[in-house]
């Protein structure tokens, strides 16, 4: 595709979907023709955002705008937005849209489901509290526009994010109950099936047609067909048929997380949960027969309460075994997508999933009756939803507050996953029940075993800023700075996903060179999200400004220690250590033009030394100087504390006022890394700094070109190349 970012285009296409997103309407266009100066594309799909939602679905729309291609991840662990949109058949976005013409459909109002969805969501907002309305809107209508971010984070944190999306479970509950009700009323197989089929399709359109709901609707149609034909229904065959249909429609679904989780759940139920549950039923049957035999020999022991206890044991035990089976099967998929697992999700699903059918039915009936009859009846029907949601939130908050409620496990290789599934299949069919469950529990828990990894340094592409991860190779994890002025939520969307990918559940020492936003913004985000930072390390000379006061207060609240380093102080472990080489007694206090202290001039500067085999000889060294300028570099060179290093993190993002020639000659680095954004208002990196670094004999790597840059015993690797 010859389109590039910023290209001006004129396009004509058909609207096939729209949804509210961030206070705007996101339109999805298909069968589009896109005209540019370099040529024309036909039969392409794209998306655009607009302030109005007045353009109906199935309308032909003509517009002008500029191309914005979906970004690929630039660091390990980042969400691949390009793969996501490609997997649903959308290939780019058009920005700065000017709508030229809209031809609405003549024969049918295709927007009726969209308007109905909005009406139901609006009704919930009038009857329930805002956060509760957002939850119910998401569960019943698939509309997340009103969903509170704190609520989303809460349920995601405890592994219940699936309840906030319209899934196969929702469709099955609605359609199966309707079908069985019609059959109980004496309506024929054919008429019951046709009506339930129509409701299933309508509900799928009403909720936006997610992959999981399409899968569930398709499988439900296969079930109805089997009922009408008098044939037996096979869940695995139906799931396989739907997978083939979806993949033929769009082969890129195979990379879609919803597709993988939806069909992964079916396979987990069929191959793991059902066999385990059948084994449990057999065990309970044998146990009851044994008890009956003992009663006959030793007299009557049981009564009504004994039978009720048995029923309770059957229900709780069966539910636990079934849920355990699904969790065992889904675990690798969750790790692959999120690199962390909620520790108590098994228990939470048992406590919360039973209330979901009631909440869903109340939400549907309340929404329909509220629109048809009035808000008064809706208030009565939806009143129990308030208590159900309160229960769900209270249970979730309790488990989220327990120790180790989330376990970061990192990415695992393909062969690890293959071996895991082979062992699961073997154990599920193993005859000895004790060995089976001990084995399954053992391989389930092996995901939680932390791995230290080897020595590595990762320069994250944080845009205009710095973010450097250092693994000592002996179980101690360091980070240097972590902020950006060009990337929104760099901590949440870049740094934290990277740490999860690496399986780093906490940082032992987080060095902050100074308090500028492009060095600390991500650290604030991680602390606020309760990511564990054991120690934050600052320079003893750091000026105490408002940002530092806020950081210290937040660190104390989260249980993070604040450490200070003077020149000559050493911090490290057996194989790796950091020495503070600046600021020192000769550091001058610099004032900016407005009379404030120059924070850059007092940046914490670190010499890193890595001893691979613990023999006391440095095998690899690096210098990290924050945002110091040539004046501070000269002081460091004169002290002679840093000489002949392997790696240089170019000071101040390659500013022309840094990377002094004398300093570079003293350091003589083999490799230099410049961390900055391709577009910034500072002119970083400057041609002068680049030339001076090259003259010193260093090979330069740029995060703006290469994305994440990683250095290890195996060499240098860049994410984008």
C-alpha cells in the first residue's frame, strides 16, 4: 500500500459500523475508493472519527482528509494497534475529515439498532449511578462509552474484564433461555428456532457484533439446526465450523485476541474442563456408593441434611473443577496477551459468574420495559442491579487488596507453550486422580516461577524522554529515569507493558537523574498504579521543587524508600554496580534566565560496571548522564572518574550543548544511544552533537529510528530493525 502518513486523500465508501469513543463517533468504512496524488486504492476499509453521530449505517459517504497509518509497537510488550485493526479488516485512519456528501439508504433504517443501543444506555444513566450505568451498559449493550476508567481497571485487575464485554456467555444465556421458554409454551421446534434465531441475530447487531458474540450466535444456530433436524449437537464441530467461517472471511482474525480467547475457551471446556468434571462426578459417585455401603453395614447414618450437604459438595466441587479446567486451558493465552495473571480469578469467577445471568436479564428486561412503558417501571426492575453491582465491586476490591493479587509472569516461548499443552492433555487423561491433579496444579503454577534473565540494558523508545531498564543478571532490576513529553501515559502504555513482558514484578532501584517531566512522568504513573518500586534513588544535591515534594509524598504512600547518592557512592549487586560520579562538591548552582535553578546541571550521573563472572574485572561499562551539558561533562572528565567505557547514553537527548569533545575523548565509547522523539521542538539530536560522537569513534543508535534498543552479552539489537 503506497499511502504514507499525512497524505491528502479523497474517498468514497460505505459506513458499516459506528460506535462512541472518547466523546466522538468512530465510523468504519468499507468498499472504499481512496484517491491520492500517487494513485487510487479500491475495495479498502478504514476508520475516521467525527463529532457527530448523525451519519446512518449503510450510508454512502464522500470525504476529504489526511492519512494516519496505525502505529506498530516500538517496544517489547506494547499493544500492537496495527495488528488489532488489521485483524478486523481496517487498514488506516483518516484524520482532519471534511465530509463532502452523504447518501442515506432509502429502504431500511439500519440505524435503528444503534439508536436503540443509545436509548438503553441513556435509560441506565437516568436510573442508576454513573459508574453502575457504565457497567450495565457494557455488559448488556456492549457500549463502553460510559464505562468509568477506575471500574475498568478494577475488573481487569482481578481477571474479570470478560464480564464487561458482550461475550458468548451473554448470547447463550439470552437465546437459550428464550428458546427453552418457547418450547415449554408448546411452540414447535421450527417456530421456536426461527424466533430464537432472529432474536440472536438482532442482539448481535444491537451489541456491535463482537467476534465472541458472532462465534456464539453461529454455534447457537448450529444447535437450533440440530434441534429442527432431530440430530445430535456437537459443540466442537460447531466451534470448528465457525472458526473456519471467520478465518475465511478474514484470515487475520488468527491474530485477534478476542478470537483466540473465545475459541480457546471452547477448546478448554471440551478437552480439559469436561473430562475433569466427568472424572469428579465418577469420584463422587464412588464415594457415595461407599457411604451407602457403610450405612447398610453400620446402621442408618444419613438423613435429609446429609443429602443436602452432598448436593452442596457436588455443586461447589463441580464448579471448582470445571473452572480450574478452563483456567488451565486459558492460562497460556492470557499470559501471551497480557503477560500477567490475576491470582484469585478462579475463586472470583465462582463468586461472581453466578450473578451474571440475573444481572443480564434484569438489564435487558429493564431496558426494554423502560423504553416501551416508561422510566418508572425501569427503576423498579433495575433496582436489584444496584445491589448486584455493589456485590461485584466489593468482592473485586477485597481480592484486589489481598497480597499478590496480580502476578507478572512475562512472555514465554512457543515451545514452552507447546510442551505445557502436551503435558496438560496427558495429565487430563491419566487414570490416577491424585497424580492428575497434583500434576495439573504443578504445571499451572510453573508459570509463576520468576526467571532472572541475563544481563541486559534496554533503552525504551519513550518519545521525547528517557527510560532505561538494566538487568544485573543476578536477580536485581534497575531502571534509570522514565518519562516523556511527547507520549501520553508513557508509564501505562510503554514502560509497564515492557516490564510485564520481561516478567519484572518490581524494580529494586529506580534512579531519577532529575525532576523534569521527560524523566519522571512515567514513574508517577507506575506508583499510582501500585507497581512495586522498592527504592527510588536521587542525587543528594537535587533541588527540592514541587515535583520532588509530590514524588516523595507518593513514594511514602506506596511504601517506596527514597535513597540519596553523593559523588563516590556505590550501589549494586555481585555482578553489577553503579557509582555516582556527579554532582559533587565542585558542582556549581546554575540559574536559568528566569532565576530558577537549572535542574539539568544537577543531574545524577552514573557509571555502570558489569562483572560477568564475578572475578572483580569489569567486562562492560556505561555512562548515564541525564541532561548535563558540556560544562558538567568537563568537570567529570577532569576528575578522571570515567574513562574508556563501552556504552554512552548521550546526555540531554543529543543536545548541541552536550557531548563535549574533550569529555568524549576521555570516555572513548564504542556505542552511543540517543533517546529522543523524531519530532520535537528542541532540535534533538543536533548535527553538532552527532558529529562529535562519531568523531570519538562511537556507533550511534537512535530510539527515534530503531525503537527499543537492547544490549546484552549477545550484542546490540534494535526492535524496529
